[in-house]
C-alpha cells in the first residue's frame, strides 16, 4: 500500500459515474457559482458496498483513468473553467 502524508492511498479500480457539482459560497446574491467534477469510485479489492463519491482533486493515483473517462464521456474542462472564471 502507498501512503501520502501518512495516510493510505487506495487503488481505484473503476470510475463508475460522474456529476458536475456547482455551488456558491456565502450569501452574496450576485456571486458566480463554482464547479467541480465528482466521480463514483469502485475501489480495488473492495466490494460494491464500499463505492464512494470523491472529488476529482482528491484522486491522486488515477490521472490517466480520469483523462480516459472524460474523453469517453465527453467531459470538457472548459465547462468547469467557464463556471469558475
């Protein structure tokens, strides 16, 4: 098992689904929303009961898998960039 900052890194077996999460912080009426992708993760060596939604930024060990998933599913970073600008 690999570790990062003393915490175990779990192996991602598959990305099962995704969602675009949009949010606004604070109570400012005209504040522009932010967005990020979240993925439903199937962990290697764990049962389906352990599948979990994780933010993309927290998935440190599967950048290639995420890139392939996004290409296959037509997800584009520009969509998030437009919301976050």
